[in-house]
C-alpha cells in the first residue's frame, strides 16, 4: 500500500498508535499533518514528510483552525483519545465530559471539515476512526471510555451512511490491548495480563504497527468497498 503524492491528517499523532500510523504513512510516501497537544512529542516525530501541528482537541475552535490549516487532505485518521479510570458509581460528569470531548466530539469536528472539503472538490476520500474493543465490552472502571468508544462506532456508521454517496468511506479500527510504551508497563503484571491473554487465541497483544497496518489498509484503494465496519485488531479476543 503506497501513498506517494497523498496527504493525510492524523490526530493523536504524538504517541502510541497515532505515532505508528503517522510514521508508517510518511514512510510510504504520504505527507502527514500530525496533530498533537504535546510539543515534545511532535519534535520527536521530525521527518521531512511530517508537518507538526500543536493543538488541544478539547478546544473546539482551536481544533477547527488546526484542521482547516491541514486541508486539503486525501485521508483522515482520528486517533486522539483519553481515558479517565473511575468506577461507574464514582464517575463524575466532568470526567465523562472530558473523555467525550476528545474521543467523540473532536472526531466529529475534524471529520466535518475534512468531508466538506472533499465534497466541495468533488472528490471521494477515506476516514478511519480509532475506536477500541471497549466499544463492545464493559470493562470495569471504564464507564466514560466505553461509552465514548461505543458512541464513536455509532457515529462512524452514520458518517458511512451519509458520506458514502459522496464517495467518502468511513470505518473504525478497534484495537484490543496494544503494547504502546505506556501500555507495556501497565500490562506487564501477569495477574492483570493473564486473563486477557488467555482469552486471546493468538496468545499475544497487538503492537502499534499491527494496528497501523489495518488503518492503512482501510485508507487504501484495496478497501474500496469497505464502508461502515468496526474492525477488531485483537488477536481474536472478540471471537471467544
């Protein structure tokens, strides 16, 4: 899957899965507008094909301004996400709203601007929203996060329905546990990782590159008839 001459926008590009997607797109020929709220993470992405964009996606107007500056673009990947761990009974409205703002509202805002640009130019396109198997499973202490990913999957289906006639495909990738630098430390405890691994037929967790490859497939013309799907990248966790 080559992306020479193409331009992509990736949110949450500074760390983990977003970083892997950004680097993989750039390595395969794309120019990538990398959106992140961390200047140090953007500095570490230094690459001739990567354009760093510092923005806090919780700020809707700043998000709109950053997105407009990155247009026109051929592809969009909404990867930015946060999680605030709280038991359901202790989940605060503020925490809930913070998670929804980044995980659901920001993809809505960026996707609207991207899609309007493509439609105005008479062009199709592809959007991939990075969701989670938390859209399908009610993990303890993940009320805000699970709600946000379920909402993102539902939003994606509406987008696929409404934007499909314009030639814009919209899908989600739903990773299971993915061994980013932070997650590798969090899941190094066998007492925690053991139950998840025992339910995973492949017997291992995903790497950021595993997820990035799935994203690039959905962006590419190889997935020209794939629209409105939620694709688990979880080693078979959902199959058990």
